[in-house]
């Protein structure tokens, strides 16, 4: 009898796990269901908090010039490329919890001090691309509108079919977070979110709102187009 | 029962039952089996969003048998989550218990001294070659061994190294700016992502070999990793 013991326990083991196997296979498209989703929410909130702590540490460096990387793909959610009907009427409305709400024209923005950098763009899908960017640091705009101490988040709205993003204020104030009006030495094209888009090397691409229309300082955490559909909210790199 | 049959039974008696694996080893082994499976399946879900390495129109020239252009999309049956966002939620949730299980195991190995029976060292190389000869039937008799033979030590040490590689490359691609020195260590984001998936291929190969060897070489070890009790032919000494 002892000789057979290992075999018996093996058969027993296989018998026990057999009913679970089809369930395990069926689980492949499984997003966790109502039981696990709250667990994911809590762990990912902790990940976000950890990301916010790390954020202050570093700025992105330019990748070496010899690194071969593809050009930036064009992306928007509208059925066709969003283009302003009347570019002269465009304004960037900056408001919410600020002392001096302001509507910036393209000319006023163009006259503000700009910074330039060349950084790697990271898409949540896993690809990268490199482009030189030019824009006004978000912190400069914040200085002009003077946010109230209660402002904790920033909401960025666009004219791309309701696409929007919510950011924590610290990430928005990062020295490399800019409102970009230039790319590749040219004015920002409509293909890439012109006339003005958010850019920063410290966030995944979907956080970088294109076709900007409005910036709102707020004390309530805004969601985001993809974030509301389950993508990470913090998305810090 | 006659005396002679007694003597026969004694000669053919299986080795006595011994305690082989500590509860921590058994617990972390099976937790790891679950978490690693989940990490790989959700990782494959994330991979299919861009089943290449590099940039969209400048794909890295690395050895990649599982490129989308070669094998098509990785089948849904081995993916977990159903779409990219759900895959990411699984992956970034399971990552923590996966790391904690690995740390618990590492602490146990170090504290118990068990690592001496497990970690492959240069002096194990000749013994590992003897085991290869044995499996290739160049050598007839099984070389004497302790709890694990030198080839097993190599395989288990390799699996532990894979765990370390997968975690470090995982952090490197999750935070390529804030952890830039770590990412640079693996040759930058795109290559770190590549090594992250190389670790998946190696984990899969290791697991296949591991499971085959359990049944071929030492079926009694399956009971040992579940209940801790072992009635196999190999000793417990180092």
C-alpha cells in the first residue's frame, strides 16, 4: 500500500484540480469581476500614491541622438482630425480655483517664455517615439492665474470630442510639464493636437491632452477619457 | 507472513517517509505558481497592445520569435483581462503579492541555511555535466547527490535569477524616468521591455522542464511540495 501512496495522492490531486481547469481557462478574458475590482482599485490607488512620492525625484533626460526611434503617430478620438473652424477665435480658458481667471490668446501664449526639450514619449501600449517639443511651462501659467491653496488637481479639456484628463497639481507643476505650441521646430500641427496641447515626459501619452480649450484648477479629482474606462489615473513614468 | 517474505519486503521496501520541504517553501511555491501565472497571462494581454519591441515605425532588431508579424496575435486563451486596461489592473495588482512571495522565500532560504542545498556555485559545474551525461544516457548510473543534484541547483538558481530579472525590468519599464539609472542598466526602456519578455519565455521553458522532470525523474517530489512528506529515492543531506 505505501508504494502506491504517491500515485494515489497524485491522482487525488489531479481529481481535485480538474474541475477548476475549465474555469481557469474561461477566466482569460476576465477583468476580475465585482469582487476583485475593488481590490484592484485599492492596490492601484496605493501605486498612484507611491508614484506621486517618486515624482519629485527626477526630470527626463534627452535620449542619445543615435537612438533610432519612430516618429510620433497621430492620434485623436474624433472620427476625423479635429480642426478649429475659426483659429483666430480660439482661447485657452484658465479658471476654477484661481484668483485671476484668464483667457489666453495664441499671441499672448506665444509671447510668454518658452522651453525646449527632446524627450522619449511612452505610450501605454508599449511603444516609444522621440520628438523635440517647445512650450510654456505649466508653472508659468499657474503663476499668472494664481491658484488658491485649495486647488489640488487640474482638469484639461479639449475640442476633441470631449477628450479630457485630470492631473494632480504636483505633476502639472513639474518643470517639464508644458503647454506645447511647437514640435519638430514647427508650430504644433493639427495632426498632433494643435494649436495647443499638454506635454510632459513624466506621463504616459494618454495623459497629454491635445487640442486644449480649458484648464480648470479644482479640489475634486477629475477623471479622464481613458482613465474613466479603467486605465491608470496617475500614469507617471 | 514468513521470514523469507519479510526479508524480501525489507530489501524492496521503499525509503522511509521524511519531511522534505518546510511549510514556507511549500506555501511560497504554490503562491508563486498562482501569481506568476497571473503575471504572465496579464503581461501577455499588455504585450498584444504592441506585440513588437521599439517604436511603431522603427521596430528593434532583436531576436523575437513571438513578434506579431510572425505568429499573429497571441491567443486570447493565454491572456488575462480581455483588454489592455484590465490587463494593466491585473498586472499592477498581482505584482505586489508576486514580489512579496519572492521576498518571503528569499528570506527563508537565507535564514534557514537551505540556500546551501539550492544555490548553484562554480564547484557544481562538473556534477551538473555528469547529470547531463546521465540524462543523455552516456553515463549508466545516477551520480550520487544530496537534496538536489547540481543540475537541479542550476535550474532552481536560474529560476530565482529570472524572478529578480523580471521584477527589476518590470520596475524599469514602469518608471523609466524616475528610475532612469535602473532602466539604463538594461539598455533603456525598449530593451528593458524586451528583457522583461525574455524572462517570460525563460519562465515558461523552465516550468515545462520542471514539470516534466517531476514526473520523469522523481514523482515522489510532487507529494513533497504539497504535504512536505517525501518517500523518494534521493537523500535530504546537502
